[in-house]
C-alpha cells in the first residue's frame, strides 16, 4: 500500500505543484483547500503525513493541528506545518500545538521530502 500524504493549502498552484511532485515520488496524495476539508478528508481516510498551511480560510492550520492531536486516531499523524510566516513565534506556536516539522515558504523540494520521510521513520 502506498504511503499517503494529505496536502492542505488554500493556494491552488501550491496544491497542484505539491500533488504532482509527491505523486511522482510514489505517494498517494489527497488534497484539501481549507481546514474543515482537511479534517473531513483525514477522518475519511487517515493520512500518514499532513502538509498543513497555517493561513487558510474557514479554519487555520493551527486549529487543524490541535484538533488532529486531540483525536486518538490522528494523534500520531506526522504534521508538517507550511507557512510564508517564518517568525520564531510562528514556529513555536506550531510546535506547541503538536507539529512535527515546520517549513517556511518558499522551501526546497529536498527539505520537503526530508520532512515527509521523517514521518515514515519507523513505519512499516
């Protein structure tokens, strides 16, 4: 079974770019354009890794991260927060809410893939 990644971002170009890249890397990729869609998609089929933008309409990435960490089924999903805001306080808040990794936009493909692979460390 392919490893799954849920890409959550309100910018269609970012979603499409990440979807193509990750599919080429062999991942099963699903997408959502806001926090509510992300939580629905994750509850329908638990992802292995979530790439989660912070600034989104309806429900922001911080709120989604906290909700996933509070859910016993989602509690150990690897969450990579993505943001154009790279202040130390943004990163600290993301980690305090349970994020596993944080990437400031723009990020390199190598950085992104390394974060995703960390999510699979020890997973069979």
